C-alpha cells in the first residue's frame, strides 16, 4: 500500500477517537531486571508470564485477575517468589512495575490498553487488538498518544520468530522474485469447546469473563481471535493490509455460543495481489496444521512457527528444497524481544499495526457474515 494512502487511512481511523493523556514513563536501569505485572492470569497470561520469568531478564512481580482461582493456578505454575496480588488492574498500574502483560478477555483490551498507556508502562498485549472496529480505533488512538519511550508490542509472535524473519529476509532479497500469490492455512482441533453443549448468553460480568470465547460480541469470533495470526503474516509479507475481502463460513459441529467453526476467505491488495485463508476448528483431536505459503516468481517459501522451507525446484522427481526448524518456541523469541528492547532503550510501538491486522480480520468476518465483498474503506468509515 502506498505511503500516501496509508496515512489517509490512518487519519480516517483516528477521527472519532479521543486523545488519551499521558503520565511519566516508567524508567528502568539497563542493568537491572524489568519488573513486569500480568493483567489477566488465564492460560495465555500464565504461559507468557512463564516465558518472561524463565527465558528473559524480565521479573514477574505482580499478578492481577478478578478470579482467585486463576491467580492461584498461575502462581503455582510460575517460579516461586513473593509477588503482589491485585484484583483491580488500576491498582497494579499505580504500582512500580515497569511493564505489563495484558492477557485479559478481548472485550476488555481497549480499556486496559488505554489505562496502561496513561500509566506510562511498557505494554505486551495479546492479540487481537479488540473484537470490534470501534475498539480497534480506541487502541490505535491510544497507541498514537503513547510516549515515544514506551515499548508497545502485540502478541503476534510470528513477527519475532527467527524462522519467519529469515523467510522474510529471503523474499526481501529478491532471490525468489516477487510474490505472485499466497495462501494461509489454520486448521486445528478446538478441544472441549468444539463439542460443548449449548448454554445461555452470559448476563453478568463474571459470566462474560468466564465464557468470552463462546460469543462473538465478546471477542470477534475465531477469525478475529485465532486466525488473525495468519492474517498478520499475510499483511507482513505482502506489505500492508488488503483492500477488500470475500468469504464463506459456517457452523458444522459447534453447538455452544455463536462462533463459526470454519471459514474460507479471499483477500485482494491494491497492487493486484491476492491471498487465501482457510481457517477451521474441525479437525481430529490434537490435530494442528498451521502454515503460510508464498508463491513467488522463482520459487516458493513456506512458513510455520516450527520451521520454514525454501522450495527451489519443482517436479515429481526433482523437488529441491531447504528446510530450517525453529530453535525454540517463537513465543520465547517474542517476549525476549520485548524485554531486550526495553533494556536496550530501543522501543517500538506497533499498536496501530496490530490494530490494522485485527481490522483486516474483522473485514473478513464481515464479508463472511454479509456474503459479499467488503472493502477496507468501509471498515475505516464504520465503527
């Protein structure tokens, strides 16, 4: 996407949002541990806290959640040490932590992100940015208002995985020529959620927090919350968000909530490029097949969190390829980058970029729901 159009789209997205005021940025000496607080100690928050504690110079010193059982479970899975416990995220943000992990239910992301920016904390926030267009715009505005000393990173860990970075470097070098087409494949078994019985829609805040992954108005659905990983990779490798999306989807197995269990989406970029995305929760137990393939002029590149492949020649008997496996879980690469940037005073702020990938997924979900082509301009004008 051209720079001029990118700036126009971004300005349009900002029009309706209010500026978030700033407080002083938390300062940390380069030779000391980064003090981290975790807001949201569910499964993802606990895993990130574990990586942060064991694999980086970050030190998890505070946990916050509205559910005691969640805090107790997280505490039992983290390295033993004394930590402050909070039930109110605002109290944690008033503390002396340098950085926060935000891993709360998606429908609370914008509120928590805005507050963390105001408090002057470095922020690692889980994807997606939000579940709605309006709340994505809140994220974008808050990110744009953040002090330039803040390091703001989304949980799109593929951006930081060495296997992805090497694949992107090869494509950028021109060795394989330009990308002509791309395809993302995100098929996995959803677990117990796939066969959960119907339940009434949540009516209390605690019910919304406990069952947010079943209801699209609380997290955007599978396309926005899960398959957005693939969407972000497509945006990254193809150079910005697409101009439109078309798609189909449905519910073949799921009975609980109102989310779809499969989607097929076609994206179009303004330079004529197209890419497809197949997302599905309908797979055998423990099945996981998540990858992207970029078909180029002189070869192909396949990416996944476990490996990347450079296909050089093709044919029934003449396949020539080089495969490199990831040296570690790419979530470790992601949290290491977050902490290292803080310690080395090399902050990045990818708040707008993360929101744009989320808006791309929302555009795709709108196309599936409305059974028509939906454009980026429509998305930016709405919400």
